[in-house]
C-alpha cells in the first residue's frame, strides 16, 4: 500500500473540494439574491410604488429562505446515504478521490479568481442584464418561482459535484464561514472607490489564483503516486504542474480582460483609435465608472456613428422581445411553462458564461458516475469478502483428496476417476485434480499450457465485449486467436464472463479510475475484478471447465499458495506433453485464472 506524502497536509475530517465549493455556493447564492434585488429596482413593474417594491423584496427573501432550507435538508440526507454506502471503499479509490478533490478545488479557485472581478464590476459580464427578465413582470408567484429555481439549481450542481467527497462536515462549516467572509469583502469592494475596487478585487483574485496553482500541483502529485507510474521526480512534477496551471489562469484572466475591453469599446462608444490610445487600467476603470468617452466622440466618423446607432436599435429590439417573451399571461404561468422559459431563455446563472455552465454540467455528470460506481463497487466488494474464503476452501481445500482426471496415453482417452489410487490402478496418468470437464480434452488442455502467459489479458478483452456485445461476440472472441477455446469449453468461459459482468461490473469500472485494470492478482484484501470473479463465479465455472492452471499445476505470473496447486499430478512438466508449445510465451506479463473476471 503506497501512501502519498502530500504537499498540503491531509486530514480525515477535511476535504479541500468540499471547503472551496461550499464557500463558492455561499458566494453565488448571495450574488444571485443581490441580482434579483437589483433587478426589482430596475423594473418598472415593481418600482411604481414603495409597497410594490417591498412586496417584491419579501417574495425574493421568502423564496430564497425556503429554497435554502429545503436544499440543505435534501443535501444532508443525500450526503449521509452516499457516505454510509461507501464506508468500506477501496483504499486506492480513497486516495484518488483525495487527489481529485484538490484538483477540483484548484479548478474552482481558478474560476473564482475571475469571478471576483466580475462580481465587483471590474470585468464585464453580460449576466448583469439577464435578471431583469426574471422578476415576473409584477407577479410575486412567478418571481418566487424564478428565485427558487436559481437557488435550487445552484445547490443541485454543488451537490452533484461534491457527492464523491461526502462525509466531511467540518469542511462544510469552514467553507460556509469562508464564503460569508468573501461575500463581505465583495460587498465592501463594490461600494469602495474605483481604484480601491481594482486593488481589492485583484488582490483576492491573485490569492485565489496562487492557492489554485498550489492545490493543482499537489493533486497531480497525489494521483500520480497512487497510480504508481509517470514522473519519478516529485518536485519536477509539482513544479511543472504549478507553472502550467498558473499559465492557464493568466490566459483565462487575459480572455476576460479582452472581453471587457471589447465591451467597453462597444458600450461606451469608443472608436478603435480611442481604444488604442487608452491603457488597460483606463479601460477597466471605464467599465467600473460606466462612463463614455465624453468629448472624444468627436473623433468618431459618420460611418461609425451610424453603425453604433444601428447596434443600439438592435439591442433595444432584442431586449424588448426578451421581456415580452418572459411576461406571459396569468393563465399561461404554469410550472411547465416557466420551466420551459428557464431552460430555453437567457442564462439565469449569475456571472456564468456558456463555458462555465458546460464545465459544471460535465463535472456534475462525471461526479454522479463516480458516485454510482463507488457505491456499486463497495457493495460488490462486501459480497466478495464474504464469499472469497468459502469458495477457495470448497474448490482447493481438499483438492488432492477428491476425484482426478487422467489419461491412458498422450492423445488417448481422458477419464474421471474417484481418486488418484483408482487412476493409478487403471494405469492412467493424472492430468489434473478434480473431475474432468468441458475443457479437459487434448485441444483445450494444450491451450491451457500455451496461453499461460497471456490468457488473462486476452480473456479480459473478450470480457469487455460482454458490456456492449452479445454472447455470440464473446464466443467468437474465445474461439479466435490468440485463445482458441472450442466447443463446450468456450461455452463455460462465456458463462463465466457473463457471471462476472453481473457481479463485478462496478469493480471493473472502478479499476479504470484507480489504474488496476491490468491487475490480475487475487486476494481477500486486494479486491480486483479477478478476485471478484473467483469469489462469485468459480463455484460454477471450475466444475464446468474441469481443467484450469491450478488444477494442472501450471505456473503462471500469479504466484498461487502451495495449497491451491495440485500436488498429486503425474505430469511433472507439461513441456514434455506439448513440446511444440514449450517456447511459446507472450510478452504480456499478466496471467492467472482470475483474468477472465476482467470485463
């Protein structure tokens, strides 16, 4: 068991992704509620009287509180269930999740380093203009729906992304506290003087960016150590990861500055000549001040003025159409109609671009996939541990004292005898312990010896066909080179593969996440897909096939305990029986009977 030595300390009660995303949830919800308040103040439907404005603010507050309360309870219940279902998760998966949490926290901090200047108003964002369309056109019921939808969606996204890291309540508490503090700093920065706004927002952005780069480097080091291959120089990996991630954050900030510059030029009516004469901070401050170029308009050409006038008309027409589309008749304001408007209307996630949303969607779906795999794999591992010792004791505990499969001569008849003495009295040579089965003919016995160094990987490829293909595809794979099993022997192997698919699929999927797909070692404490196959399927497979390498005492790359190898065989070396196969070995190092359990 390799335990990584992280750059940042690890605690069983602490998780970086949970802390950071909890803080971002607080920041986003606070910003979302603030945007709805600002939208109310900018809407003629709510500001024609102080009573109406108060009614709108009360609707926003009540909807927000109810949504937060419901979401918190739902999140707690869901997280508790996932934590209980993954309590005995594979230790390698635990370490991979720890490294992944640091990378996810790094990604979130990098995103936040750009979000903070957007929230303060340093970077331009079009999302400021969307909430005016969701204040319900004066209808409190519609307004409450939109507020609830926005907050529930935030909670749902965060819950999906954090589900793999459940069970760290301390991180949630610390994250909420951190989020309130950041929200307070943003609130102060928004009301500060322009240059102080720039200093405060960029200082927070720099802090988040630096923390993000450190966490990213540490997460890469963590996962690389668990996977056990790649960079051998830990400091080299950390430095490369840190510098690479820092570079992408800088590019991300430059992209947002470029968008701000472009929108300032467009909305403040700067000419391109005027833009080229202004330094970056001047353009940024123009966005903060929301001021136009003043006397500099004199340098705009007639064509530029006509182009700007046309753009203004188009923008006003789009805004009017959008407002008209969101102001439905009261009889049409059903939940379904409102949901359609939210799905297909303007973006309702505050300060979230399309790239941001798609990234969140991807992370949510992938996190749910990881959770389902971990729950399924943990459940299957419990069954494996319960059956493993019983199966091995049944099949191999008294292997030398039971029936045997023996032949009269090489290429001759092969018969089952009740004991080794009976076979010797009949002047037969014992081929393997246990009764003969579908694979105890000369063709398939030869294949057991020939494929000793690559059967596991080859049969694993056949097993993967069972996930998407049918039985015929699996049988064709088993019949073909490099395996070549024929007849009922191939049928036994196909039955075993589909049995493994039913009982070990989640363990196989998890093995792709922890780099144990090619690990065919078998043991009660090292649960691989091969271990699962032996514990769940071999009680039926071994009697069906008859011959296997342990029963035939064929040495493969898996070192089996001596008590699991047949010791009463009369064949001391199968190379004497199959001399044409004695030099046939594959470059693949993985082997073992358990390999057929790999899907």
